[in-house]
C-alpha cells in the first residue's frame, strides 16, 4: 500500500499467475515441465487403462489443487508408487504447481476399461455409486465426490471418467493398507468395507461416465 | 394370547433385521458398531426401493411412492417454493430415511396421530412432515393433500410396511438418542474438533459447500441452514445426530463428549429466525421454553452475542407459514 504503482505491479503479477484452488501455477511453464510425464500420462493427459498391468490415471481436467497435493505426497513418501515417485521428486515445488495447473486446464478425455463389463456388474457399480449400500455403510460415492461424481473442490477428486484399472488399484490399495494419504481417512473407511466384487463394479461403471 | 402374538412378531422382525455392524474378514480400522437393541424394543427393517419394484401393488401406487422417495432424496427440486435452505430430507434422515439412529422416518407413520408437545395439539403424519418443512428446511410446506404431500406420506407409510400400528412403545434406533456428557460441554473443545473433523466438508464458516450452483455438503449454520425452530437446534439432538452419523462414513468416531462439545459449538452460531418469533427473542424463548427452547441457545447470550435477536429469515420471503397454526378440535 506504499505507492499505488507498487500495488498495480502486484496486481498484474497476480493476474498473470492465476490462483487455482489455492495454488499458484503457470500453465505455459507447466506444459514444458510435463514433457517427461507424457510417456505414461500421454501428451493429452489421457493416461491409459492397461488390462492386467499398471494403469496410468487420466490427469486432464483433474482439479489442480488435488493433483499438486498428490505430487507432494509422492515426493514426501506419504503416497508410494515406484513408477510415479521419481517423477514427483525430479521437479521443483513450483514446477509441481505449474504441471498441476497445466493438466487441470486440458479437456477431459474418456475413461477406459469398463465398456465390455457384464451388465450385472455395471448395474452393481451404478447402484453403489448413486445409492451406496447403507446396510454395509458404503456411502454413495457422489455424497463426497460431487454431483455425478465429477469432483468437489480440491479434497474430493472427480472419479467419473477415470480408467477402471486405476480406480480398482486405488481402492484395493486403500483396502490393503497401501494407500493411506487421504484426509481424515475418509476414503479408507469406505474402501475397506467394499468387497473385491464391489470394487470391480464401481471401477467399471465409473469409467463409462463423463468426467465433466 | 395377545402378548404371545406380539412377542412372536418381535422375534420375527428380529430375525429379518439387518443390524449394522459391518462384519470383517479383515480387521477394520473404521468398524461401525451401533448400540444393540434392548429387551422389548420393537425392531423393524424398512423395505427398500427394490422391494417396492418386486411388491404386488398397483403400478400407480408404486409410481407415487417412487415420487415420494425422489422428493425425500432430492428435496432441492422444491427450492424456492417449499424449501429455502440447502437441505434435503435425507441430509438428516440419512440412508433414504431407513437408517436406525439417523431418525428413520417410518415410526411417524405408525404412531401418529398423536399429541405433540412442540405445538401442543394432536398431529397426523402430514402435519409432522409439514413440521420438518417449516423448521428443518426453513420452508413453506406443500399443502395438506397436495400431490407432493401425499407422495411423501406414501413413502413414509411404505417404509413402515409390516409394523403394527399404534404401538406407542420403544422403537430401536428411533430419533438420535444420546447419553449425557461426563463433562460440561465446551465451546472451545468443540471448535477444535469441528475444525479437525468437519470443516473439510461443512467449511470453517459453517456454510457447507455448493458445487456448480447446487447443494453438495449442507450448511450447519447461517442463512442456508435449518432455522431456530428446528428440532436439531436442541443440543442433545444435534449431539446425538453427530455421534451416530458424522463425520460422513465414520459414525461413532466422535465420542459422546466430543459430540456434545461440537453441538454446543455449532449451535452457538446464527441461523434463520424461528417462525414462531413474535418480535422479541427472549419472549419467544420463554413462550416455548419448556417444550423446546430450554434445550438450546436461542434467546441466550453465547460468545458475547444474543442469539436469534434479528428478523433474518434467510432466503424465505416470509416468517411464518400459515399451516403453523393452533388446533382446538372443538366444535365451532
């Protein structure tokens, strides 16, 4: 507030570096830094469903604040994955913000891996996503993951339109105690009540839904 | 004879009842352990919407019950007409109004008409539903006998299928029962607990979260929450709700004491005016003290502020819906 000029300068700096859910990143710089990510997450951020192997999550149109937090968690070892860890560690903190903002602005691509699932598996998946199963205290996914499970802020990522293989892996990881970085263990509490059949079902169903 | 048949019924219902404990093949980190039924309590597992599809009933009746279910789950479709806050019926009556300890709604269908101290007269099911519209939804109830009201009532009645009517006894899981806390509830502890366990969804300012212009996480205080006449402003009711139901997906992780602490914290914030307000908050408190307000903070000073001392009705354009009137049941 010393001089109006200084205020103006600060304002224009702020404008050129928009705030995404509390993180400041530059999409253009992010595009450059993301070159190393394309081998797995693909140039358009679509990732890939790999049957029987390790799927790469779609990052396009995911929430920037959520992605940045995951990257920091990989870097700090709060979330572990051998393929992903080195890449989170090789970028600076600012670059992690930049790539997160970059991917969040790419248009969503379709989820893969659920189209050939059996009709009754998809039906079970749809039911768990939309109505849950309160008798087993499986809360409907949309109650947290937002309308149509397309996300709610930076804490509740969109899961609709994600690849089936990736969704299945994450839920199994929570159930088996391998993923543990969710705030207040809100996700763990649900995942550990699900059977492997439930998990296959929601993964298949969610992958057929639009992400946006 | 009479007793025998009733007991038989009790046992029959017990057998068909799925009580919550989530059984574990693995050691669960968040087991769900609701209180067990006590001797003599009536147990009932309400039918599901699948049971409705399978039931032998007129298709038109099924359609109306489905409509009632839809209104119950997505009451926001009546926003601006009957609902003026961010609630659905299912925001408090969780799991489609079927869950024990989340005030399942079916008991109302079998114990009403009955005398209700809150309005000091005999109420039927539609009037009970109108009560939650007027206070919990900060709304203006659909008219008695209207399509929406009949559909909602039909859904309640369907959930009560098989329960003997007018057994004004003890129902397992009714309301939000809770024990007294061992220490005086503390606003300060409640504040810290709220920040650590609730704010991620309901936000630090209590306003919840809206996504794409729609309710996602409902508001726990402020203009878009329930008003000062809602049953859940009573500290014991809110504490009971929290203990049995929150944080979402992790019931019973807040101890009885935690739940009371958080309840007094939440309830020491502002919300829309009690529709029964007549211009003086202390007088309104006094008028409904015994039947209601002695259990809450309305019209008292908390954190240096007199609560409820305003004319704010939130988004609702009027203060008092017409249906909130006294009944005398005496010939004119």
